[in-house]
C-alpha cells in the first residue's frame, strides 16, 4: 500500500501560566492508504491534540506532516480549504459536536455549501446518499440533535465527515460516549465504510479492546510522546516498553483459568509543563536507571516494531 500520511518530529506546545505545556512532543509515524493507525494512551497524553493538529484545527509548533507526498504543515486559505476536503474528523461527543439549532440536513449541507462545488439540488441528493450510507433513516432529515439518541447523533457526525468524500479521517474516540451495543454498530459501520471507500483512519481511543478490533497498526502515547509502535496483532502478543506492558495488563480476561497479572504503576506522573530531558515514564518505571534521564528515541527492536526505551534490549533479553 502507498503511504498517505507521514508525520515527522511533530510538536504542539501551549503557553500556560507556569510555562510551556508539551502536549505533542517530537512525534513521528506514517499511515498507509486504506489502513488504520490506532493511537492509545491515558487521558491527557496528547492523543486528541495530535489528531486535531493533523486536520489543522490546531496549528503545529514545529515539525512537518505530508499528505499524498505534499507538505501540508502550514497551509493557508485555498490550500487549507483543499486539504480539509480530503482530511476530516469525527469528534468524541456526538451531542456537543453538533449545532443544536441545525437539523440533520442542515448539518451535512453546511460542509457542501462551503465548498461551493455543489448546486442546491446536487447537495440535497448528496445528503440523501450520505444518510443512506451511514444508516440514518430519511424521515430524520429534519430532526434536531436533541431528538436523536447517541448512536444516531454519532452517525450524523460520520455523515458530515463523509460528505466531501475525504481520504483521511481522524476518529477522535468516536464510540467512547456510546453504549456498548451501539459501539459495536458504529465500529462495524466505520469498517464497512473503510472497505467501500478505501478510507484511511487515525483512530484515537483509550479502549484497548476497541483499538485491537479496528487497527492495523497501534501507537502507544505517554505524555505527548510515542513510546511504542507495532502491528496490532503483534503488540497484543508481545510488548517491549514497560508502560505498554502495564497498559495491556489492565485488560480484563474472560479466561477464568488464567490468573491476571496486573502491573500497578507507582510514583509521580511527570508534569508535561517544562518537562526535563529524558524518558517521561522514568519516575513510574520499575526499570529506571540514570541513563533514562537522557533523550530517548524510537528504535526498531523487531520487524516494524519500534520502542522508545534505552534499556529495552536488557529488560526483554533481546
């Protein structure tokens, strides 16, 4: 598969009262066309900030990212408009992300209207096609968000993202606010749409069972940095970074004969404001040593499996 998106040393900092918040700090990865990269990690690790930066809802502080081989890091006006037609986002909360004063039809039509490429009649036809595609009954065309349940509201958000026929969609925890039964429906819908339209996803979540179900590749984030990336199946079979090991040890098991070995992390969480050089997991890591206080970089320890840990080979006896 051809590479669609490539991110190189991307940074997004915020100026706060006590200094500079390193929300996304020196992140690099690539996503192939038609594939899904899952991004997992604790709340506050920078997952959503990363996704919003990639669709230009936030402007990056440093680094670059290319789309279809073209640098789209600092686009302006026309270039930004063209890129946003190809790169869309599905938000986490299906209620607050919709304008309560706009009907389903108005919500989808707004994106079409702003492109100025569709006549009114063509737009109405396109709205019908997209609603059918995501499973929204046509009778709900003039319904408002408060008249819909969570699953239908999220389908409206998906329809809005699909209206302009994008190639890349950031899915920012799109099922976390939904009931479990509705989660499965939405996940299956996203996978069906991906196969049908050859979509590429950056799927952000803190639910490890969800990311395992939908992702081809997985990146594990901790305090703004990627600490491990790997093919999905391989990551659940073998983890190399201590944080990833602890994260996956929290997954409940249905095997009553297998005793769970939960790894309980201790120590203080490093502040993302003016962080010191070195591994940000060191204060909670049972394997930390003085050399962990120097800069860490992703290193390939197995085919297509990268880990940011200076002691990874020693810890895992590689």
